[in-house]
């Protein structure tokens, strides 16, 4: 290992070094369980910058420990690697060097090779564990995805949670199998050529089990506010240890778990007025710690459409979620105008502009927000934009957790799926999307009764103003059946109409990986032109002349193209092919082409 975690519990052959930041404390002690004579307490020594540390002999991996600050109650380690009894329990000493890796030759994947499969560990399989996911890796590899993106796994209250209520940032949840389970999953994925990305939350902590203020109130500040209250304090005086706490977490995932990158949640809510933004420091330090040939990708969620996130003169990240694409497609298919969907027309002109620019808003005023949003990003490559037609947010934040295929026809779903997978941007699939899964993805929690009641009431009030859900009973996040209803049913893949949709996804991904025009993902290698209100014509060029012409209609009304671009075009793939569950109507290409509803056609000019 080229890097070692400088906080937390670090075992060695003689014992374990404990180190924690508590700058205002008079004294800090570590309590150790599992000695023959019972619990013992050892006082830590104050170091510079407010750290306390001590090496305790004979403390071995597997033993439990907790800190006491100024004689207070025992608390878990802020940098605990494992919380076997949950977020309120004692921490466990873990030896990060004990796992035997088999991925010595693995170097990760470059951004342009990513096809991301986002999943929630607890609902992706009936068992809801890292180890159970290993059994699905061959299926996902055969599908054509190249990277798994795990929703947050930092330990959270209860036995199930989306992960955004995490409070132990260094501790993979015991509900999923803990740190060793995550290592087994990553190692198994690498053996199959699959990358593993992790969604991490650095903008807030969950409301239950967060003991950071007992170690230092400087972890948070009321100088900045977020939707979750006081902001994390990364730009106040003397807060380098707070910054280091988050930066070290990035390094931790890269080195101790061999992860291939992170999805950084809601980075617009990390407010940093210092000369170097925390995200830029993270990027610089993790890249400096790894070999040059190692791909470690940083992908941000940020509502600002800000190209500075990607530029080397800014945060120097690799990619950013571009929700504008999702929103335009959703409005095109459903006509929704509630909330932020009111900012989008979904017409072909605006969707074409979105795909040409990377995102739609590049300085225009957002009616929903009431101020300008975004900036042009012409210098960014298409893979720098992560596109989706659904993800955990856009499904789970709906009142009833409906997937796109629950609200539109399968013909429209097939057309939108084709658009996503032939675009040069980085595609992200939401688990089960490839077979149009029947299961919803609902919002679920497992908080203590008092907090759980507040969450339930808040959820129902949140949707009271949405016309689409007027009079609807919103599922109770605390009800165990809400969690159970969200679990995937993998057996659906073998039955109609799911198996036909799956075949379409397999064929599209095989084409994306193999066809020269789809493998070329430069800005000058594609164009998107609107036709009418609901149809796009995409041209993908390849140096050897194996161009593709892709015609995608997202509307229900017939569209007639009087003249195709010049070329001897032949049909390569039709989303309405009966193999994919389509209507089976044969369409011949010639001087004109009529589409009678949602449909995607990929045409090619075969070499003679």
C-alpha cells in the first residue's frame, strides 16, 4: 500500500494505534473490549492540531473499542472501519492489509469506456448483501455494462436505508456485509473486467448516530446553510483537519478497497469559500497518491451546470451528472410540468440542443429557480456528461417510486433507451432498467419511532402540492413492506415482455462497444438535428466510412421524413422489431420514411 489512513485504529503486530481529532477536549481515552479481564481504558496523548493518539499493546483486529471525550459516554470512532452493532455501537478494529487481493494487474477503466449500472445494495438482490451481488456479476458483464455504481454504503441507522442518512463514512454497512464483503465484491468485479464506483455523501450527515460534534463542534458551521441544516465546515479557520477527514475518505476508498472512482453527491451543497475548493483538493491528492496508469474517476452531482468542475483549472473532476437530458426526455414522453420539469419543453429542438451542448441550461434563467443557471461547456468531451433516462433520484423521489416504464408505453421506453445508448455521452442505467422491471423503487428508512414518524409525515407533506399525487396515499417509508416492495425480481428477465426489452439492451450495448461510429465519442463525430416536435436525427461518423444514421421519435403522432440524408442506408436495428416486443411492422427506407409512433431506427451504409 502506498498510503495509510492517519486517523482511526491502525493495527500492527504489537497492538493498535488509535488517533482521533478533538481539538477542544481536555482529555480523550479509548475503551477496549475483549481483554480477558474485561473492558480497559487507556488515555490518549495530545498531539499538534488537536489530535489525540496512543498505541495500545495487544489490541488485535476484531476487538471492539470506543472513545470517551472528557469523561463522556463511549462513542464510536469517527473514522471507524466497521460498526458491527450499528451506528450507536462500539467500533471494531479492522486490519486493511489482511485481505488477499487478486487484482494486481487491474488498472481501472477510462471514462470513455464506462457504461454505468447504478444499484442499491440492499434491494438489488433478495439477500441485500455485497456477497449476493457477486452472483450477479456475470449477468451484468454479459449485459454489456462496464461499471457498477453502488449507492452509499456508509453505515446508517437501522437495517435498511437509501444510504444518504449515513453517519460512519469509513464503515461499509454491517447490513450489507461490512468491509470484507465490499472487498470481496470489488475483487470479484475486477476479475471480470468490471469497475466499481461508489456514491459518497460529503455534504451532510444523517440525523441519527452522528456524534461528530462531541469530538469537535468545528465539523459544522452556521455560516453556511444547506437543505439539511448547518453546513460541513471546510472553509473556517483551523479546519484543515475537517478537510483532511473528507479527503482521507477518498484516499481510503481508492487504496484500502481498490475502488475505481466515486460519485460525489450534491457537491453544490458543499460550500467552500477558501482559495482551493475541497473538491479540487480531493482530486489533486487522490491523483497524486496513485500510479499514473491507474484510472480513478471522480463524478459529481451538481445542479449548477458548471463546466469548471471538469476543467483542470477548476475542480479537475472527470464527469458530472447532466440531469437536463433526463428532464427533457421525461417531459417529451410524459408532458409532466410539476416542479423542476416546468423548466423543460421536451421538444426535439431543445433535446437536440441539450445533446449538442452537453446540458440545456448554459446561462439562461431557470423559471423554477428564478435565476440564471449554467454556462457553456463546449470544451468538455461528451463522456464528461453522465446521461440517464432514470436513476435512484428520478425514480425514488417520485411519490410512488414509479420507473419510467411504469408511466409510458414500452414502445416509447424502447425508443428512449435507444437514444440513451447511442449517444456519445456516458450512459447510466438504473438497476432493473434493462428488463423494464416491474418493481418500484420507493423511499424507505428504518429510524427509531420518533424520528421515523417525522420522516413519514414530512414525506407526505412534500407531495401534497404535486397535482400528480393529489389524493394519493404516499407509502410509509418506515413500513417494512415499502422496503420489500423495492427489491428486484430477477426472474422477470425470463418472461415476456421483460425478456424482449432485455434483448434490446443487450443488442444496443453490444453495438455501442463494437461499432466504430459509436466507439468514437468526440464532439466533432456526431450531430443531432430536430425534425418536427418529437423526432431527432442523429448522425454518428467514423473514419472508415461506417457511419450511422439514427432516427428517434419520442412522440405518438406519425412523423414523415420526406428525404433522408444522402447515403445508401440500410436498417441495422429497429426498436419495434418483434424480437424487442415491437409491433412487427416492416419499414423500408427510401426517399421518405414514416414513423407511426415512438420508434428508434439505426441505419448504416454498409461498405461495398
